[in-house]
């Protein structure tokens, strides 16, 4: 099941309605950016894996995102195969942590 959100606040609001296993979101968004949304999601739903996308090569931001709990940080334009592999890895981790191996 998949759902879209226009910004980080909508993503957080959606999490309050339905717990998603994996979230893919941009770093730069209106209302609430990806880093702020990551912090809220990681704080309230630590089992959810977040993959951040960025159009700007910012190694410091990538390191910060990973240290704050992001599962991945990919540069746009994203190679679709790379994104699919990252999603598969995130789903595998969620299942392992839930004991569904």
C-alpha cells in the first residue's frame, strides 16, 4: 500500500493514521522539510525506515541524516534500480526487526 504526501507535515500526519514500514521523501519540501520530518518520524515510529532524496550533493547533510536515523540518502536523479534495492533492504530490515524474517 502506498500513499503520497505533499510535505513533511502531511507525512507525519499520515503516520498518525497508518504506520508505514518505509517512507521515501525529499529533503527539501515546503511546510516541514525532510530532516524535520525524519526527526519526528524516528522519534515516534522508530521501526519505520526513512529513505531521503536530495538534489544537492551535501555530504554533511547526508551524514547528519544517517546519524539521525535515516535508512538511506540518495541523490536525485535517482537510479530506479538503486531505489528499488534500497526499498527492498529497508523492508527486509523491518520484517527482521518484527520477527517475520
